[in-house]
């Protein structure tokens, strides 16, 4: 996992009752094999039922913009499980160097 990076603004992802938890900053290997520096977050959404989402946030090709990828979703409060899943993926990506 990478050590330092400024945190992205997640305001557009979050409703008033949602909770975002930072998991890691790492080089994430995409399905196409490309490596992208990524901020990983688990977000508990409470707007339309309770859902937990694992998000990956990366710098977009346009300077100053970010792209947000929903990597996994689960119904209910599954923050611990999705945090573990993201950490395992990040660790696996670091092991491919």
C-alpha cells in the first residue's frame, strides 16, 4: 500500500446519514492489468435501506477530476467484511510488484 496522498472529497457520494471509512491508499490492479493509484473507502449508505459499498477513487484523465468506481456492494451493514475484502485486494496488488 502507498503511504501518502491527499484525501479526495466524497461529498457527492454521501447523504446526510451516510458514513465513509477510509481503508487504504494503494496501487490497484484493474481487470485490464493496468495499475492505478487508488483511495479505497467503505461507505455505509442509509438513504434507501441500509447498503454498504466498497469504492475506489482514482485521479481522472482530466486534471483536477476524480473517477469513482463501485467495486462491491452488499445489503446491510457489511463494513467489516468489505473492509477486509478491500485490504486483501490491496495487499494482493502490492504483492504483484
